[in-house]
């Protein structure tokens, strides 16, 4: 009886780091919102949900997009390292 060892496809080996970076990305977004909320003289969540401040919602959305783009760049670089195998060299 012989056991055949096969290599995993690059798509499956990159899944774990992508999930990790996704969780880290959500944590960074939440942390940045919390920090900005503490810095401002009013509560962002109350302004957004209760007072329906559209201008503030646009600014917070732009902040999330900017942080998301930074996180996406890091994910692309990390994925390239995992799929090329250079991380283990």
C-alpha cells in the first residue's frame, strides 16, 4: 500500500492568511472608529444613528474606505508571499 502525497493548490494555502487578515482588518476598522469617537467632542454613533447626520456618515465612510485600501494592499502583498512560496525560503 502506497500513499500518494500531493501538494495543495495555491488557492487553498492562501485561505488561512486571508481569513486572518480579514479579521485583523475588521478589528482595525473598529479600533479606528473607536479612537476617532474618543477624540471628537461628541459621540459619533449617536450622531450617525440618532441624529441621522449625513455629512458625518460620509466622512466616516471615507475613513473606512481609506483604511480598507491600506489593509487591502497589505493583504495583496501577504498573499503574493504565501502563493509564491517565498515566505518559506
